[in-house]
């Protein structure tokens, strides 16, 4: 881990929101010139600004007003309601005093003339850096834990089922979102028959609230509430990143912990989960292909602006013959293993074939202990 990565939490959090890519890039250049880090993933469209702000808790927001000022004011209000701590700079045409005044009333800290972007923004950043007293605060609500295997066959779905079950026993209930679209492993792992899926939920976004969200969840006796993935590819096409974003927001409020079983293909829906997650568990086997793909996935996430401080390497199936050494895998990935799950094909196969998470089956103490320890660690509870 580099010095920069180890101090990731000390970097000022900045978001740039605009539906004009050229404007976003101009703002980003000025920010970088002033020593502020603004990765590509922190350049967002206006429709996702409030959700991104809720997760990242930015200290500085730069928002470019759209041609529809009323729509821009709506975005501004929604964003300030979830990120009141952020210093908000709004850029727009400075030819209407009434609109400028209304923008300030809606929550902007400063209004800047977009026609003089560089000079206006430079002045605002100077004032901000002089007056700013930085504070660190964690996002509110339940924790979102993404479980992802960069290579297939690594046992990530089985671990996601085990982690969510252990967390449900700790808290009384846990949310589990199956984002393996067209596969829907969690349905079989819990032996459930969901009447509705994530695809059905996405069809009702216009009127989706907390009460309606409950109707798309299938409860297991363990306390896990599953938002199931559609089993057929045609239905998987109905799932959108906007729907996933809404499901995560509602689940975060509903449950103390939410586990997401992810695919290894970074579609917009999967990337949305990475952005929203408090912790990303990268599940890998101790073989060349799995470790190589894990490193590639980490590099891809870095390009999206997702720091390693939110990632943990989980080595699954440890103890088989002729595997890579753990130290070899850690060097190749560039990350220490946070947990090692032992190889126990008999226990896992029996649990899967009976539709019961392995942590609920008696007699498999070693693998149970390891999965429970992993669940407690992501929950923030020491063994």
C-alpha cells in the first residue's frame, strides 16, 4: 500500500455535478491546480448527485446549473438535505439577479459566473481553503457490504449467504440483495421461492417508497430479507442502475447491515453498488487466474475513484494442494488478506444441496467459525 492510499481518509472529498462533460473537465482541472484530488468517478451527473453526496459526505460541491433552473434548484435542495456540511458552489449564467438570489436561497453558498469559470472558481477555492475547518464523519444509516469475486467459482455467493445469516443472528435481521442477474444463486442457497424480484421493483420506481419496498423482500427464517435477482436474462434487462441505487438507499434505512452478492462484470448496476458500499469484500482463490483478475478489478475500481481503504481481500478455499502461497497472492494483489476461509467442500456442498447457509448447519465448526469471524469483522464487532 502506498503512502497516498494509506492516508486516503485524509484527502478532501470533492464532487463535481454537471450534465455537460466539458464543464466538468474544466472544473476538475482548476481543482487539481489547487491541490485537490478529484478522480473521474467524482464527476457525476445531476440526477445522481444527492445519492453520491449521501454516501461520500463531500466537503466541497461544484454544481453546474442546467438550462432548466427549476430542475437545478430541486437537485440543489435534495443534495443539501443529505449533505448539509458541504460547501456548495453553483455555476450558472450570471445575467439574472433573481435567479442568482433564488439559487442562494435554495442552499448554494456561492454563485459563480460560468462564463468566467476559471477566475471565479479560483477565487472561491481560495476562500474555501482559507476558511475551511475539515471534519470527518461517517455516512449515516446501515452498512452496505458488497461481496464480489473477480473470478467465477470463488464461492462469493456462498460467503454472502453465510455473512448475511451471521449478521441477521447478530442484529435480528439483515438485508441481502442478489445482483447476480440471470443467475439468482441466493434463491437456491436459502431455498426460497420469491414472488417478486429486483426486476419487478425496478418497474415500480415512480411510486416506490418504504412500504412498497417491503413487498419485494422475501424473508428467511434466519432473519435474512432477500431482494432476489431475476432468474431469466430477459427479466435481468429490466434492472437499471437507478433502480439499484434506489434499492440500496431504502435498504440502508431499513436494515442495520445490507449484504450485496455481486457479479464479476462491472456493469453500471454493479458499479452503483461499489459506489454505495461501505466495504467491498474481494473474494479470491489461491490460483493465478483468480489473483490476476482480482488485481485487475482493484485497478479498475481505482480508475473509478474507489479507494482501497474500502476494500478487503478474502482468500477462500484455503488449504488445497498446490495452491499459491498466501504471501505470493498478497504481493500480486498489492493487499494483505483480511481473512482466510478454509477449504471444506463437504460442508459447503451439503449446505448448498440442502438450501441452507453453511453457518446454520451443525458439525462444521471450523468453516463456521471463520465465516462468523468474517461477519463480525465487517459488522465492526470484535471476536
